[in-house]
């Protein structure tokens, strides 16, 4: 029969591809660096070694189970081998742990502690390689790289970009963009997925906490926050709450306690985006032009399209992202109502995303020298600020978002999960196109983690075909099929990060897919619990049109809420 013996325990083989999978199944946590369930097997770090009778020490991630195998996971030989791997890595690794951005979240630090590495038998490397902090979103420190190749495979396999690779030979091997360029000089889209998977501090998200504290301590500025949909289902994880716990009210309260004068909801701007984008879409369908229409709220996708799919740029929705629409509303209209100058208001976005840090620096989102959004902090950076302040997050009493940007419908919340933008648009498109009330608002077909989701709906006699992709490699494949005439759609949602914004690289680290799934479930639960589920029913958004914007796609709306793309 199909069994193996692991440390004297009989274990059945049940379709597992590797010894690692089989051993983890029985609750033994084999340490790894380069093994990730969503990437290909690389088998280079040697951290996952086990002892196989008759064969000695083998890498468990790349050894398939075979009936009759006898495996030891913690024998003296295994213990020695693991320690040696760690010591060799540490000998080649910058050891300034206390000042590292990744301190406390570093796998190397973790495993060195777990396996009791107290001294390193090998000499320390003395060459210092230059840092790359040229970009808005990431900092790359090759001195902390352990050559596991996770970022390389993430960038090419999941994101279809491939700007990171191995260079040089022997002891000089490095992971770097081509010709040792900076990330800003290659086609990096700032998605940050390389940083999210990096086990050490070799690629990290650029921290801007210092700027946030400085603004909060500047009495001349009214500092306001906007909170992205996906943050509310993830921040709790940083404080020991279960994955996906909805902590919206606590996020608001914590931001208030940190000193933000007002705390607003990006989801209301997502409702506004639905109005603008759906109106634009229905017009294109009627005219039969610039179809398929692509969503444009993901800045990594927009940058990808600019680099790699210029022919499709006219097909992108001209809508700015909700983050940027929000900035525009605050600085252009709300400031005027308050009798303030745009530069006296400092807008901080709390985002799950690293590319949002880049988005705010795009010149089209600066008006008369004043940025529409001043600063982006990731979910993780906010967690760090809360910890710095000493606030006990689990104990803060919940508060509600402030008005006038504090009321959202479920449509604006589901933006945070893959498929959400398409679903929110469908809820509006159906009612606008048919003039009838949509009773069943759930479009299950576009939910979930399948790489490509498709759905067709009858809008007043026209069959409208929708596709949803997440992970840029899936977008790349879809574009190829459209170009070859193999696929035809009317509306396509693209999110760069697997899972959508809930899987953003600024979120608490989650290499386990189940964590992302729990966040997505909570996004849909928050939608279900909302008083209103359709963007077109948001009374506050209706007020914005009445007061400031006239109607969707009006000249004024175009000026403030739309944009164009760089070829
Ligand atoms: Fe997103 Fe969006 S949903 S892009 O994923 O359209 O970041 O959460 O804020 O802007 O609303 C991110 C999330 C976010 C925008 C909205
Ligand atoms: Fe590749 Fe994204 Fe990392 Fe840039 S940010 S190197 S595109 S994975």
C-alpha cells in the first residue's frame, strides 16, 4: 500500500507531490526559504532537508514520495545540516538585525532563533553592495539577499514581468535587475509582490512613517486619512486577531488616537468610481467603441499596460482610481467649503498597496504644484505606528468614519477583492441600462481565486461579456488571447496582486492562501451587512454630483475625476 514512514509514524500518500507536503500534512513544520505553494519548485535553499533511508540528506521540497520510504525529520544529521545552511547564509548576510525594516518579520532571523544558531563558524563577507532606494515603493538591499530566488519567480511566474534575475557566477551570484540597474530604470510596476514574498530584508516596502508623524505634529496642517477597502479586513492580523476579522471601527478609532483630524473611507470614492466608470462603459457599448473597457484603479496594472500593452491604452477606463478621486474631491471641493487652501490639507491614504505610493507621484495627480494625495502608508506601516504609539489596538472602542466622506455602500467595499470592481459595476450597469431594479445583487461568478473568471449578462438585449483577472501573468495571457482574436469581452477587470487588493504587498505578510481567502470572505460579509449594496444608491455620492460634479462623465467630472495615460 501507498505509505511511507516519517519518524516512526506511518503516513499515507494521498496525491502529495513532495515529501515536504506529506510531512507538513502530519503537523511537522519543515522550515523553508525557497518553497512557496504558488511558485514553481526551485530546491535551492536546502533548508527543507530531511534524512531518507538509503539516500542520506535530501531536499524534501523536490523529492516525490514513494511507497516504503523511511524518513527522519529531526535526526542529528538533519539538525547539523540545517544549522550549517543557516550559518552559511548568515555568513553572507548583513547582520544588522536590530535596525532592519524586516526585523521581527524575517524568516532568517526566525529560523536562526528556532534552531538555536548562536555563533557562526564561517567568516563574514566584507564587500558592501549598493542599496537601491531609487523608487517610491520599494528598497532593495542585496546585502540581505539569501539567493532563494522567491522574488525572481514571483516577478516572472505570477506577475509575468521578469525584471529580477540572477547575475554573475559562483560566490558573486546576485539577484538584480538586468545590468545592475535600479528598479526605477526597468519595467517594474511597483506591485511589491517581490517584497511580500522575500523572506528577509532584501526587498522591503519603503517606509514613510517619519513623514506621517511630521505632518501630524505640524499644527499648520489639517491631516486627514482615507482608508482603503482591503485594510479593514487585514490590519487586525498584526495584533493577533483572526485572519480576515473586520476591524473597520477600530481602524477609524486608532487613526483618531494617532492624531488624524478626520478619518474618511476610500470606499465612498469607489462608489463614485462605479458611477463614472459604468457610465463610460455603457456609452462605449452603445457606440461600439474602445471595447473591451479595462478597469483602471490598480496603478500597477496601469503601469504594466503603459509599458507592455500601449495598443490597449485607449481601452483603459479614463477614470482615476478611487484613491485619486478622493484626493481630488478633498483638495478641490471640500477645501473650498472649509475655506482652506489645498496645501493646508494633508491627505494620507492607508492602503494595502505599494504601487499606490507611486500613483500619488504621477504628475497628472498634482494640481498647481500641490499633490492631490500627500502620503501613502501601507497597512503594515499603520500597524507599526499604532505599536509605536503604545495604543492597545484590541482594546480601542470602535468609531465611525467622518462625514462627508464616510458613507459607503457594499459596492465600494467589494473593490478590495478580485472581481469586486466588476461586480460593483454590474450592479450599476444593469439598473442604468435596463431601467429596472436589480433584486439579486450577488454575482458569484466573478468572485473567488480562479486566475480568470468569466461571466455574461444580458443588458437590454446586448450580451455583455465580462472577464476578471488577478496576477499580471494572467492579464498578460488574456491580452495575448484578445490580440489573437481567441477571446472577446466587453469589460475586463485587472488587479495586479493575486486575490486583488486584499493580497496587496502592503498587507500583513500572508504566504498562506487561506489568510487571503479569509480576508476575501470578510469583504463579501461586509458587503452583505451594508445598509445599501449599490453605488447608485449612495445618497452622499448623489450629493457630490448635486453640489460639485453635475452628473457622471460631465465636463466637471472629467476635469476632476478622469485622466489619460502615458505611451
Ligand atoms: Fe484597492 Fe481601490 S480597491 S485599488 O485594491 O480601487 O490599494 O483596498 O483602495 O484606489 O477603493 C488598493 C483596496 C483601493 C483604489 C478603492
Ligand atoms: Fe517585479 Fe513587482 Fe517586484 Fe517590480 S515590484 S520587481 S514588478 S514583483
